[in-house]
């Protein structure tokens, strides 16, 4: 199976997992969501921070899925995975930066 297809499916999974965060369906918990000491401290911080993190992840996964197909077929097999990891890290950094305002 083409690694670009596998990474695209992983991008789809990340996008699907971001939807409950965007829709504010995930209460504070120990397993799922944008969990920091600050976001876990109150619902007033948890929900807006998770909406932003979910949006950032959704955008990152869409961007990564598109970029993965721009990687040449003869590129190293690990390169598409690096694209996904870089996009998710960018979403994480943006979410941490955003959470500072609370």
C-alpha cells in the first residue's frame, strides 16, 4: 500500500477526532482533548481551548493530506509521515500559544 494513502487515512482519523472537540462534546477528562493544567482547571477554559485545538488539528490534517500527495513518489518513505507530524506539531504549538490568553 502506498505510504501516502496510509498517511492520508491517518489525516482523516485526526480530522474525525477533532470534530467532537470543535462541537464542544468532550467534557474535561483524563484521556481526550487539549489537556493542560490550565485547560483542566475549569470548563470556561476547557471548551474554548478545545474548540481552537480541534480547529487547528482539522486544518493541520487537511493541509497535511494535501501536502502528502505533493511529495514525489520516489521520495523516502518516511517523508509523508514527517509532513503529518509537522502539521500536528504546528497545531499543538498554535493551541499552546492560544491557551496562554486564558
